[in-house]
C-alpha cells in the first residue's frame, strides 16, 4: 500500500506552499477582488516559468511531464492560497480538452502556448442557468462559424482562447477552439459572488472557430468535467484546510468569558467536524488522483465522489470559519469571506452538488448493473 | 501512488488468503451476520476459530514470538483483518481481551505472568474483559469509585462496575480502582488484573434496548486480589489505563450493515410516488452523501495503512473512523425505514425486508455512538490532540477526589 504522494511531489508541494504564501498573499487576492487587477499576472508568469502550467502536459508538447499527481499537488496549494489566476481554466480544462480531443497537429500547436503561459485558455460550456446538460447546448457552428452565447465563462475576459462546447451542422456536440480576440466575438465581464476570479459572458456572432478534430460528443464533455473535478477537488481541499487553520488560530487567540473561545466545546466540536469533512474529502481526492493518473476505469465514480465530498468540506469549512470569527468575520477586511466566496465559485462551476450527486448514483447503478 | 503490497506484504496476504479459504466460509452479502448476544454455541464457535487462527499464526500478529505472535508490524495485522472481513468468521468474544487487556498486560505484567496468561488468551482458551466504566465514571473514567484497600499481601475490592461487555463469559478481567480518595482523582487510582471467578464477584446481565444482553453490571464484595496482580505502581492506575485506551484506537473499521449498498438495493426495490425510490432526487442525494462518506473513510484507512506500512504509529486522528461510522449507520438505518413507510415498523422475519436488518440496526446503532468514547469525547480528542485547541476546563482538577461534586448517581 502506497496511498500517498511521492517524496518528490511532497517537496514540490512544500515549495509551492512557500512560494504561494509569498506571491499569492491575501493582498494579491484582494487586488483582483477589489478590481485593481483582472488576475495576478506576475504570479501567472512565475507559475509558467516554474513549469506549473504545463505540469500534466507531456514534454513532447512543451509541458513539464509531472503527470496528474503533480498537477493535483499544485492544485491543493493553489486552492489553499486562493490564487487569483486562470489555472483551472487553462490547465485543467482548455489544455485537457486539447489533449483529449485535439489532433496531433492541434496538440503540437496549442499545448506549448498553454504550457508556457503565453496563451490563457478557458472553457465555455454553460449558457445561462442550469447544470451541465447536452440539451442545454444551443451554440452552433455552421461552416466553421460559431453563433451563440456562453455565460458564465470562468476567466472568459482574460483568456485568449476558449474551448467552446457547441453543436455542429448535424446537431452533434463537438468542441471548438475560438480566438477570443477575433472579430464577431464580444465579451462582457460579469460581477459574481467571487470577484477574485474573472467571469464573462461571451457572445459569438458567426466567429471563426476551429473544431477539435478528435473524439467529440457529450461523453467527451463529461470526461473533461470529471477530470477537472478531481483537480478542483484538490483546490477545494486546500481551501478547506486553510479555512480550518484560520479558524483554529483565531479560536486560540480570541478570548471571551475569560478564556480562549477555542476552549468552548461548541467551537471545538464544530472545528472537529470541519476537520472530519476535510479529511474525508482529502481521502476521496487522493483516490481521484490515483484514478486520474492511472486512467483507471474507476475514474468516473471516483471523480463524482471526490467532487461531492470536496464541495461539502469547503462549504462547511468556509462558513464555519466566519462563524468562529464572530462579527469581525463578517467584515470586508478580514479574509474569511475570500474563502467563503471561493468555495461557492468552485462549487458552482463544473456542475453543482445536486448534479454530481445524481451523477454519482447513476454511476453506482451502472456499476452494480455491470 | 498505488494500492500494491510490498513483496513481503503480498506474500503474507497470499498466506492469509490460503488459510481463510481452507478454513472459513466466504461471506455472502445476502444474509449479513448481525451482532447480537453470544449463546453457548456461538461461544464454542468463537473459541475453536480462535485456536485455529492462533495455531496458524494469524492471531497476535504484532506480538512477540515467545507468546505465539509474529513480531510483525501493524500493517500485517490490518492486511489480515482485510482478508478476514471477506469471510463469515465467528466474532465478538476476543476483541477486548486481545485488543486491550493483553496488550496492557504485556506492558506491565512480569515475565512469569505473561508466560501464564498470554498464550491461553491468544488461543481463545481464556476470555478477558475490561472492568473500567462505573455508574459514576464513564466518559469521566477517573471519577470511578470502586475502592481497593490494602490487606497484607492482598487488596480487598468493594464497589461496582457497569457496561462490562462479556463479563459473564470471561475468565479474567483488568480493573482500575480507587486506592486513595484523598488526592485528586487521577492520582488515587491503581490497576489490577483478576480472576472473574473470585469469591465476592457477582455478575448481572443488563437488558439492552436492542433486546440483547451483551454487557453486565459487576458487583464486588470483599473481593481479594493478590498484590502480585497489580499492574503498575500504586497510584499509577490512570497511566496504565491510558495504555489500554490507546489500543482502542487501532480498532480497524468493521463493516457495519446496513451500508450504503444495502440502501441502494432497498431504494431499487421500493416504490415512492408511483416510481422506484432510486429515481427520487432526494433519495439519490442522500445515497450520494453516504457513499462519499463511506469512500472517504475507506481511503482514509488506506492513508493510515500507508503510514503504518512505513512504520509510523497510529495517532488521535484515527478517532475519525468511529465518529463517522457510528452516526452513518444510525442514519442509514433510520432512512431505510423511512423509505419503507409503515412497513418499516415490522420486524417479523417473514414480512420484514432484508431480515429486519434496518430495524435491528435502528435499535442497536445508538451504542456505537457511546461505547469506546462517545461522539462528544471523540470530537474533544480531535479538537485537542489533532487541532491543538485547549483542553476543557476542569473544575475537579486539583481537588481531592472526596471533595469533588457529583450527581445523585
Ligand atoms: C455497547 C457498550 C459496550 C461497552 N463495553 C464496555 C466494557 O466492556 N468495559 C467498560 O469499561 N465500559 C464499557 N462500556 C462503557 C462505555 O465506555 C461508556 O458508556 C462510555 O464511556 C460513556 O460513559 P457513560 O455511559 O457513563 O456516559 P456519560 O459519560 O455519563 O455521558 C453521557 C453524555 O454526556 C456526554 N459527555 C460526557 N462527558 C463529556 C464532556 N467532557 N464533554 C461533552 N460531553 C460529555 C457524553 O458524550 C454523553 O453524550 C460500554 C458501553 C456500551 C454502550
């Protein structure tokens, strides 16, 4: 049994933690939250230089070839530091889409640009309200020209390229790469519950796009969501851990009734429950990491499980962190709300908890039938 | 990251599998083995299985070779339990003795005593029980009142223990008693082992809410115990008790039924609002949540195994298993009955679904949240020992025990 990351990856994790503590400090997060920046561009460049953006991209396409476990380790630290960068959009979704559904030429051309950070990618699936559903995809590509509206698209106003889910002439679901700076594409930044991450509405009015020429169809979209769900679960676990640590530290330092509030059982037991939820989520994320890097048949169920646990853990940890802080936890200047906002941002992109729970049971039913 | 055994672990696993395949019945999911009281026949089955297991070298895996153990690391014990879990082997008689009593003996008894007691316990010839809890001392174990007074080379014990699992089936017991009420509670305790057939011991079964009688009240009237059976110094009983309780922690998660898979089966077979219950969104959400929790525990255990396999010792973070499992069992049982509607009340064997497994679990599951450290105590352990939050304030801390306020019991 070796159900743990290797020593090299643990070193990478420690390095990433130290680096992000300095370069993705709360003031960096706030500069995006408060609208002074659209994302942390310096941090993004540094991440590119360290090879993080192409962590899971094979070396032949300009990546670092660290594999998915490497990407998971980084994701946890990025989540812990609330890094305000388009990492998930570019590395888990756009790059992955090209790896999975692109032709050899497309991979050779596009992946090195994502790996070196010169191009930011995003993933455009949603068209307004509702969870992922093939019937909700109305965007359509006819004769290489895409028409439709996508919103919200995470990192949509800072990305250069989008991988867009749309229907082809035959009405089948396919993936298209769109240059977001091209004509017939208009974008509008959206205000959201988590302004520390960019979101946009993108309107395509007959924009020139390129079809990813490999595998297509709705199952491909689900595969992408699944893989991203595992990586995002690590971000969520990192965020939950950071929220718990913040609550614990405050509980030790804040006094009421002549004693630290952390000596009251109502607080102790609350934080014990947060710990339990976070550890369960971490363990499920580990299994997801294994399934992802082994490309195991269990990946679908493992991903759904990891996502369900991770959403629950980060939500619980971030809301109870505010509660533990009392009034000061409700202020703009205290960082509690940064985690609370991010927990919802991560919970809503890629499909929300009810959708994943339903999917988890579908997968269980399929497994039991098969 | 992988789930593979090391070559040495794989070899051991293969041996364990071969032993089990040759000597035990594989466990089908169809009719779960439910834990009730042990009758005479069940006791016999437990004992003969234990002897077989010990003779084959699969009992006391971490124990010294001189007592019939393997001197192997804890990971091998866990591997064996994993394999054994696939078989319907008789259980429920030796867990406390081998898991807690004998390890305490090994830490404190002398060589001659160990030669006398360890092997018979390992082979299941002698059963041990743990006489800790009292009416006035459960979570607050150190508040116990059973007295022992010195009389020459002996001690005389008077008082009462309660909730003693298997006392009625036991040959020996470990006991912690008060030898000095004039000092603060933790300082006045002393630890012994004793013969459960000693004159003056009276064992009365307790009728549990589940209907079974698995634990007992044990009364002591002038029970004589030789000083040679003292474990640890006079006044050091608390320290010895902690050794016993430490061993409680590695209790490896037994699979409890009904589990989430049972709930899936149930939901498939039931109709809610004219459609199969498994199609109902609310039902699906609950199943998904319990499945995620179940898997989370499984993989937390794998992480623990990884640590064990690297030679680390299990710590307070292991409290997570019982804390999550006990409530999950209670909640799944209750929810399963909700799905059955009024028929969920019925326990008749011919009418109840799944052999009344959900109903029985409803009635037995409250114990899991109390025995071996209540939910609240486990949360305290996680908060204090894992997260480093302050200990509860103790109003009895430096007071002599006989001046500490108590309730009417
Ligand atoms: C099935 C079963 C088998 C058992 N077998 C044995 C055995 O073999 N040997 C043995 O010695 N004992 C045994 N016990 C006893 C068990 O260890 C005690 O029941 C347990 O420690 C709780 O003690 P109590 O029953 O006195 O409850 P109490 O300690 O009175 O607890 C009552 C309630 O108060 C809460 N509480 C107590 N202290 C605190 C605190 N500090 N903070 C917050 N809440 C608190 C508890 O969580 C609980 O909810 C067994 C119990 C059961 C149910």
